[in-house]
């Protein structure tokens, strides 16, 4: 009981602080916007400082040391102007009230109640794990509910017929179109690729409720002034009912899903995409869940031709591609390898409902599925090469643990403060995966990764 209680208490504490934070910030800010990041509408800015390594020049056997600065734009000021002046995406300021609430309510509750309780509950929890032989709970099928281990009967594999890609009706089906992010994605598909006879891509949306899907199309139709949006095909599917998933994956080349938490709703979709050779992409930020999917379905996906691509949303495309792009530029312009990268995040808004649900689900799953590893630490899947061996290319953490003044020399961040960003460990893990696969690197010197949230002053950072 203690581990469950600890998990739910953490959720309650998180909710309470989130409510108090919103209450205090709305006193100074009339509107709180959801934050997301796309290629055309960024609400997070990224500024990088680079430190190069020494690479031996095979032509003349002379070691070179070069310093390289690159800010992802030939005119960074125009980027700032677009963000600050045109789009008015100025990071919000929490103000004095939020600081006082945190200092005199949040901090005392944390140190006097939540932290001691967590320590005691953890000790009880780990003791129980040791007594029970290394695993606290098992995902049994006795309940009859779909779980990560009970989605599909393996005996059915031999009866599966994979439809050739060229014979499938849709290029892409979007699952989760009625959610916040799903509606944004649906709107993008309609604007970018068109609908009906004018569409350059054959696409459809999917979800559990036909009425809600139609309402979403109606809303987008009015927003875009395009009545044809109402006629976009709708596929009814429920990720907890395996009998509906075949219709989702068999007649499309790819499934894009925004329906999270993926630990709860994503596993069946991954499995059916793999079994029927359908490509899959999602916007998860759940590293542990993604590693489970890799471990469970990678070999099958190689056989069926299914390509599985996760972390394709705000988590963690901006950071992953930024580091990749900088690494490529440094190699092209300086014949050098990336050694250090710092990402400073300026944000406006709060997490969406789906993001908060993912946090709560992850807390609960961390308790339910905790198990001790015996016989040494296995190789991290994100540090592995395609052949299964360990990659020599690593990422090490330089993530801040406290509030401090920004040390980046850019005038943009002069006199500003940095604080830990709760998504930074996730982003760093994804960067690690990409770096591990970067066979073009010449140096095995680890890449040091730093990421922090930027605030105007100490109070906001705190």
C-alpha cells in the first residue's frame, strides 16, 4: 500500500503546486497558453555555445584546435525579433506572489512532509522488492484488461497477411485527433496537404468516438473556412480493444499517434503496426516506455519492414535536431567534433492536459513496475549500435541542479537566471541515442550536454 500511496501523494503535491502556480501567475498574466514547438511556430528558443575538440589531421598529422560559434541562423537577431515583437512570444514572468507561495508554502511542505515521507516509503518499498525476489508487481492478465504484456496472442502471428504498401488506401492516419495536440496536427494536415480531391496526401483521422471526431472536423472546417474538411475519413478504434486495431493499421502506410500517455495507450498501437508492417510515429516523452518497445518489437519490426519513430513532438525534436545540426556544421566548417553544447530554453505557457496525465501515469508505473536488476547492469539501449554492440560515442550530463545566473556569454542572456528544466533529462537521453549512432564522429570524447530554463530574475527561476 505504501508505494501506491507515495505515488498518489506525489501526484497530489504536484497538482497542488501546479494549481497554486497557475493561481499566482494569472494575477499578473491575463492568459496562460499551452506551449508546444513546431517548425513554423516555436514557443521555445534555443541558443547554443560550442566547445570544439582536437582532431588529428591525417593529411599532415597536425592536431588542430578550432573554436566555433553557431546560433542556428545567419541572422539570429531576426529570429529574436520574430519571436519577441511579431509573434509576441515573450516568456511569462511569475512575479512576487508565485515566489512567495513557493518559498513559504511549497518549500516547507516539501522538506517537512513530502521528502521525509518519500524516504520512509521508499525504504519500505525497496525492502518489499528484495523480499519478493526483485519485482514488486507483475503485469498479470488475470484482470482481463489490456496491458503492455497482454495485447496480442502470439499464436495469431502466422495468420497475419501484410498488405503491400502500394495497395494501402491511406498514406497516413492520425490517431488521437480530438486531443489538444491531435487537433493541431489535424489542422496542419488540412492546411499543408489539403483534403478531398485536392489533397496531395491521402489521410484520415482515428479515435474512439465518432461524434467527437466529427466535432473536431467541424471545428477545423470553420477555422479554415473549408467545408471539405468535414468529409475527411474517420476510423473508429479503441486502443484497449484489440479487435478494432487491425482496421487502424492495415490500410495505411503510417500511423501517427498523439494519444498519450503512451505507457497506457501506445503499446497496442506499436504492436499492431509491427505485426502488419505499418510505419509508426508518436510524440511521446516517455523514455522507459520507448525502451520497452525497442526491446520487445525491434527484431519483429526488422522482419515486417515497420519503422518505429518516437519522440517526434516537443519531446524531443527541437533539442535533438539542434544538437545534430550543430554537430554537422562543426564537422563541415571546422573538421571538428562537438564536445559541449548548451541549450537555454525560454518558454511561455503551461503543460497540456496530456502532458500532465503522462507525468501521473509515469509516477504510477514507476512504482508498479520497479524491479531490481541482478547480474550486473545491462547495456542501455540508447547507447547501442544496430548490431547490438556498445557505441563508443557517449553523452555526459552537465544539467544544473540548482538556480544560478546564466553563464552563456550571449547578450541575450546577460543578467538572466537559469534553473533545472524538468524535460532536460528526457531530451539528453534522446540526444544520447542520436550521438551513439553518429558514426561520422572522429573523436570518442563524450559530448557534454547542458540544458536549463531561462528566467528574467532569481524569483522567477526559483
